[in-house]
């Protein structure tokens, strides 16, 4: 992530962060770098959070999997998860477990305005 996003959210290089989507939350170590600059789209500053995909609970260094943040949508040709970009929230610290995790995700869904009618799509401006 960019130094700007790290400063805005109180995240420290090599510290823990919790990344939250409408599906769940995962935890990851923070890498602050100027190689991921903020974007300006329609006059708004948008930050990017990069996560390695195909990481998970197995192997020498296990951890949460970025794929857990998105719903399962497989490419019809090769059956690889096709969702590689999504909106999220990020905050310092490790993710909660159990009921606290479900409460955190529910709070994110409410703040983001996600309903059964909108799904995870942004409402169109009228």
C-alpha cells in the first residue's frame, strides 16, 4: 500500500492489518511502498491494497487467503477464480475471530450500503 494510505489508516510497515469485504475479513502483514500510488478517478482519491492471491493455510508460512474476500466466481475456461479486484476497508491490527468477525463484516456491509437489492454493486447516480 501507499505511504498515504498507511498514514491515513494508522498502519505501520510490517505490522498487522485487517482487510474487510462484504464476505469476510482476513489479516495480513503491511508492506508500505511508493510503488502502489493512490489513483485519482473522477476527482476522488482511491487507494489500492495489493494482496497475493493463491496464498492460504497450507505450506511453510501459512496465512489467510485473499481469495476468501471475494465470492466464488470461476473463469469458465480454466476454472481459476476470476475476481481479482474489489472494494474493501482496511484497519490496523489482527482480525477478530468468531462472533466478533461476523459483527465486523456486518458493520462494513452497513457502512458500505450493501443490501439485497444493491448486492456489492455501487448504486448508480441519478
